[in-house]
C-alpha cells in the first residue's frame, strides 16, 4: 500500500513531464505545481532582461540631463570669462545662476541617480543628510536667482530711467549674497539638527541607514516651500505681468509713431511737389537732383528701424513667456506634491516612481536655464560659437571673437537699444553710450 500510494502520488509528475515542453498545458501545469526549475529560470531571465533595459533607459536619460546641465552652464561661465563684452552687471546674475545650476547637476542629480539605479541608499546616514541639504540648498539658490533676474528685467524694461540709479554693482553684490546665504537657513541647519522631519522617521533612519527618503513635518514644508518656491514665484508672476503690459504699451506706441511719421512725411512730400510744380520746368533738373537724397532719408528707412525695434520687444516678451512657463512647468508639480502629501498624510501618498519623475522634472529646469537665459541673446550665441571652436577645433591660440562688430549687422538687445525703442532719443541725450552699455541687457 505504501508503495502503491507512492506510485500514485508521483503519477501526475510523470504524466506532466511526458508532455512536450513547448505545449501550453505543460507550462501552465508546471507553473501551478512549481516543479520545473527550467521554466522558472527562463521566466527569471526574462524579468532580468526587462530590469536591465529599464535600468539602462533610466541611466541614459539621467546621464544626458546631468551632462547637458553641466556642459551648458559651464559654457555660460567660460563664455563670459573669455569675452569682456559680456561682463555687464545683468550677466552677473546669469553667471551666478549657471554656477548654482551646475552644482545642482553635480551634487543633487548624481546622488539621486545613484539611488534610483541601485534601488537603495549606499552612502550611509551622514551622507544622506549631506545630499538632502545640498539638494534643498542649490535648488533654492537656483530659483532665487531666477527671481532676481525677473526683478532686474522689471526695472530695465518698465522703469528704465531708474534702472541705472538703482541697479548698481553694490546692489547686485548684495542680492547675490542673499541668494547664496538665504537657502542655508532652510537647508543645512534644520536637516543636520533633525528639525525637518518627524521623530518616528528619525528613529526609522537610525535602524535603516540604507534608506534615505525625503520625509518632512508640516512646519518645515510650509516654511521651506514658501522660501524656495511660493514667494519667488509670486514675485516673478508680478514682474513678468508688468513686463508684458509694458511690451503691449510699447507696441501701440510704436504703431502710433509709425502712422504719425507716415502722415507727416506724406504732407511734407505733397507740399514739396506743389512747390516744385510752381517753380516751372526750369528747375525740374535741380528738383530731380535733390529728390534722390530726400528719398534716401524718407519714411521707409525710419519705419524699418521702428519695425525692427518693435520685433525686438516682441521677441523679449516671447522670451519672458518661455522663462515663466518653463519655470512653472518644471517646479509647480513638485511643490504641489511636496505640500499636499505632507499636509494630507498617508491618504495622499503616491508611488515612488511618480515622486522620482517629479524630482527630475524640477532638476530639468537647471538644464534649460542656460538655453533660455543665454542662447536667446545674440552676443551669447556668438560667444558660444567661439568658445566651442576653441574647445573642439584647436583654435585656442586665436583671440576671442570681437562681439563689438555685431553692432553693425545685428545689434544686440542692450539697455540703450531697448530704451531707444521706447523713449526714442529722449533719455539717451542725457546719458552717454558708455554708461548705457555698462548696464546692458542680457535678455
């Protein structure tokens, strides 16, 4: 009986193993019974390959973002250092912003990438605090630089007469100091002293040093998000809204000036023609000889200059729209998740994959900043070309390109050009070109 029972118990196995391994019934049976290690190994290999593809894809995307951010921001810094024309007051903010964004890529992005690739934190308890504080510090510094640039553009475009008086090197140095010191208030001190999170999570971290999640308390989330995002975003919305209104007013003013100029020149030409006809045919030749130079300075040339200036203002307005839109798209989703999930609690938690995507969308703003704040400026484009030629074409022995030569064929959007397009020559008659170029616009 025992032998018969033993044979009976093993009968299903012998029957199943007699089936063709390619048959679907065989696969289903052995998966249910868990008795075929060959199929389990194949399934495990398939899962391993999918994991490898996922890790390779994530690694490639994060590596591209990190390298692009480092290279783009480093290009801005080197271009300003090599070309004296770009060393104007406004570009101080741009260079400092590029340095902050480069540190975001080097410190914050790299640690985050290693955590996502390995699936755990491998640098220990202390380095977790270093990473979290550095992430908060450099990201906040980058956002505060964007806020300072918006205020600088507000005074340069909306209040150009006050701009040279208010925006001095001393004020710029003070604002840069604030943008680098203020983030430390919400970064290093609260995180290293443990004020940023709950007591439960501190105890959990002590028992699990390979875990480095971003868990904060309600007080810290309100204070940190206000300093890092909500207050700077409100200031940027106000300043860019005022700039858009000023751009629309300038457009209407330029249209009115063009129409008025056309009417005045039409009346003048009509009076000149009547005068020539009354002088008789004897003065016809002299009239024809003087007509050419008058037509050379007539309305079309002046109208073309006004149209070109108006297009500059439109381009500046579009650039500001790109700036504000990119900033909101990159950082608003992260800070909405940051505030809502902390205040709401466990009921509002979302998956870790979505959280990682939100982090990297915010990081991506540091990659886009060099493109938005530098590439849209023609002087920077020429400086980029010259710097890249020096780096990749062995032309470092040649001097930097002469950006002053661009004025003859493609004037850059400097402060004096912008004020001339709005206020004609009223202000420039009281301010020499050297001082106006000193406060050049980087937009």
